[in-house]
């Protein structure tokens, strides 16, 4: 049986929104890595760089799992856990940024 | 809205972040397209937050001639705004989701106006600092 297609392409638009957000996170993570390694390599700075990379990977994993869930014909709503995890990665990135800037 | 009701509303919302079943238990499930629209709004706010955080990094990296205080101050202002923006993104998403389930009006918020004012102030400060205080 063919599933009815949503004429508003809502799941596709939502999937692309996740992709855009991942891209924005990538830009922030690249800037974080640049900042972390700008002052010459030291243990603290390499660790900070690794933390930022891990946060980016975390966001990527959240986005990827949600994108996979959106492939369903009538995708379930976003769970607070997924939303919280995405926001947590963002906040943690900002905390790393503050630590690097100071 | 008084400070107290804002606080208790905030506490209730934070509880909902961590007890997701409470959202499901309330009201009826809305049309999935409305939930997806709410999700996209959440993501748009998250992108705004990420852009602000990126801006914080950019101030630190690309204005090296600025005096330390100004550079760090502007970067921290942008980063703080980014954090607030992403926390608010989750909070607003939860509130909208709950309102849709209960069939209530969508929550109004003065956050967009506040954000606009903060971004304008930071932009003006940055322009002034870059033009006048280049050499510190």
C-alpha cells in the first residue's frame, strides 16, 4: 500500500532544518577548534579542542537519529530528550567558548 | 506577568524537560504537521543561538588588536546571549507543544524583542569600539 504523501513536504522541510542546524553547529565547532589551537598547542588547548569535537559529534548523532526518524510517513513528534540533547550540545559549546576566550 | 508566576512557570517548564511523559499525558496529540512546524521553529532558534556563539568566537579570533577587556566583554556578551537563546529554544518548544496538546492559545513571549535589543546594543558597541578603540 502506498503511503499518502504530505503535500506540504513537512517531514522533508524538518529534515533540511536539522541539516541546516548541523551546518551551523559545524561552523561554530570549526571556529572553536581554531580558537583552541590558535595560541599554540598545549595540553589544555588540545583537550578543549577534543571536547568541542566531541560536542559536535554529539550534535551530529542527535541530528542523524532524528533525520532517520523523520523518514517515516507520519513521523512522531520530537521528544524532549532529543530537543534537550541538541540544546545541551549548544550550551556546552558556548561554555567551552567562554573558557577559551577568558 | 509577575516575577513569581514567571518563576513558577519556568520551574514547571523545566520539570517538563526532564519528565517527557507528562507532556504526552496531557490533552490530545496534535496533527503531526503542527508538531513538525514547532520542531522547525525550535531548530531556527537553535541556529540563532549557534550563530551568536560563532559570533563570540569570531570576535575573539578576528579582532586581535582590540583591547583585552573589550574583546572578552563583547565575546562573552554574544556567548551569554547564545546560551540564553538555546535554553529559551527548548523552553518555548515545550510550552508550544503543551499548548497545542491542550488546545490553548500559543504562548506569547517578549524574548524576541529582548534579543533584538541585545543584538542591536552589541552591534553598536562593536562598531564604536572597532572605529574608536582599534589601537586600545
